[in-house]
């Protein structure tokens, strides 16, 4: 069992057999920690922890440098990568009947699953830019982008990702879809309850449920699995 301990982008590592690595349950720590999350990596169980410190550490290792440092263990590099949030933007697109647009991905992490339109933010885009680009690339239509509805996060067990989703409301300027089959296999307008039932993406479910209940999504909802 390993401990991944980070504060303000600094990671606590120990040296073992000439490599910098995560401490394990046998190592005596010079501070107390609060456990945040448990995950299983190929190297074993990793407990992600927050340290309880009197002052900021000056002799820990920057998480920016760890992935490119040769004498760092794989489990430490893997833990750093897992801790980095991936940002996605997604849309609740409604029509005049109050139905929402759902898409089924043809590839990627959510291949074959119904989800709200959207995708990962690419450097150096902002969340609203990606929505305009993604809908044009995947569905061949333009949107009228509305307000930011809410922000959600989702933590999935390894090898999945820590994701933060920024959810917007939008309307289509046209329903003349030109679907990019390399990206999307199906599109459908669904009643909101059907959409909630058919998607298994938790922050999609939460956003849709909040939109149904009060017309806006709620920040701070954090599904974990």
C-alpha cells in the first residue's frame, strides 16, 4: 500500500534503492495525513492523502517535474498523472418541445454510450470555444451558446480519469445534422427522464436532473465510483 501525499503542487517522496518513490505503510512519516481517496494501480493500492502541516514544505518534489525525472518510480509518476484533472465541456441542448439532444460516441472512453454533446478541452481553448468547435465537428451544425449551468467533477477508478465538467445550456441554429460518423454513431432527441435513464455518465445524470428540477445545474455535485 502506497501513500500519495500532495500539497499545493508539491509531492512527498522517499528514496528507495536509488529511486524516488511514494512512501508505503511501513514508512514513518514526519507529519500526519488525512486520507482523501483510495485507488488500485498495477503496482498496488494507492491512498491519496492530504498532509497536516504547520508550514509549506520547501524540500518536496514538484508534481510538474516528477513525470520527466528519470529516477522516479512508475507508481509515483502514475499517481501524479491520475491526480491531474481533465477538463470537459458539455451542453444541455433543448428544442421547442423541451427535449434534450443526446449523442452516442463512436470511439473513445465513452464509446457506445449515450451522453450529452461535448468533449475534452484542448490547449489553449476556453470552455465556450470548445463547445462551438465540438458541435460543428461532430454534428455539422451551429449553436447559440447560453449560460454556464454548473460545474461537476467525477473520479473514476484507475485507469479512468479525474474529470471536471463545465456544463452549458444551448440551442441549435439548425437541425440539419451532418454527423461525423468517426466521432458520433447516433443522435436523438429525448425527454429529460429518458436521457437521465439512458446515460450512465454520472455528471450527465446530475446535470440533467438539476436542469429538470430547477432549470439550472448545481455546482459542487461530485459523483465518485
